[in-house]
C-alpha cells in the first residue's frame, strides 16, 4: 500500500538540459481537445483556470482489491487564490497534491495546467517530462521540510535553480535566493546547515526554496503540521504575506480549521470525492 505522504521533490537526479519544450505528441495546445476530456481546452487568458482537474481518479491494488482513493474529481484553481484542502488522515489530500504536481500519475482523468499561451495536459507527459515541468512551474512545501542536510541554507535554496541550470545562467539567481532568505528572516544564516536550525527556521528555508524559481503555483502539504501552534501561525502568516499580490496560486492540505478560515476557498475530500465548503 502506498503512503499518503507527499513524495520528495528531489528524488529524480537526471541531468537533462535546460529545456522547457516537450514533444508535440505529449502536449495538447490551447485549441486541441483530447478524446478522454469532457471539455475542450480553452485558450489561455485571465478567465481560464491555472489548474483544471477533469474526472481525475486514483486507485491502488490492495490485497487483490481495487481501493479507490480519489474518484472522478473535477475542479478549477485560479491565479492568486489560496485554496485549503481539508480531509482526515488517509483521505487522499497528499495523493491529490502528488497528482497535480506530476509526482504521481492518475489511474484515469486529466490534470491541465496553463503555461502562458498554452495549456499542458500533465497526465500525457512521461515521468521524466513531468519532472522537468515541475522544476520550472511548481513549488512544493513539505511537512518535514526535506532540506538536504549536507547543503547550507543558501545552497538548499539555490538548488532548484541548479536543477534547472538557471543558477549560473541567471546572474540574479543567487541574489534572489539571498533576498528570499532575508524576507523569511534568515539573512544572517546563509552558511548554516539545517541541523542547526529550529523546525520553524527549517520550514522558512523550505518556503524560500519553493519560491526561488518563481513558480506560478505552490503546493503545501501540512506545512505547519510539524510545528507548534505559535510557530505554525508565524510561518503561515509569513507565507501568505510573501504571496500577497504576486498572482501565485496556493493549494494547501491541512487538518487545521484555523488555517482553513484564512483561505479564499475550502475544499473537503470525503469518501474519494472533492466537495466545496458551503460555509454552514
């Protein structure tokens, strides 16, 4: 049985060239319609969702039985909104984040992500292509930080730029990493190693790392779940302040109702279904 935890972002170690285009057979342009999709992909503009789920399902085989985790989910997410994903442990919150990020592939259905003037069907890319796409377009914040212990704070933040070969080609890469660390209050800890930081400090490094490549969306899996209440509130406020006015979309999985109250929208995963919070 597979874990419901979000898998580490850095598990792939390929050295593919810095390339943001993919084979045309793997991508549907803004005007194309796949046979499996229930709706055509519209042209990209401000009214088009940044992410669209179309009948997305995930099931695992367990003891000879087919266990459905997510069942025919359809939902849209837009630029600049903070969406909170609630559900009990094991309900499929992390599984959904895995599917949207391309870390995992669905059993059926589609994940469409807008990229400039085209819309990418993420589910039609192979694992290697999804990894490259994720490195450029998605930031992920993990519950347990997932910092590299042998790298300094600054090196951890620069790492996504190294993976996309942008750290050297962009003179401002290091400057951006330093600026983000200043913003999260760690401007004097560039050369510190993760084991010398508190949990709250490590999560602030993780926030800076998730933002350094300027992705249009952030996925956060219980980012305050490993922190005490006061520090968790500080980290959440910091994250929301940093995102305000940037147009970035934040989708956060959590158990905490107090976090949900700060979101623009709240969705619940119940019995494999995604249900809008009616506010009642």
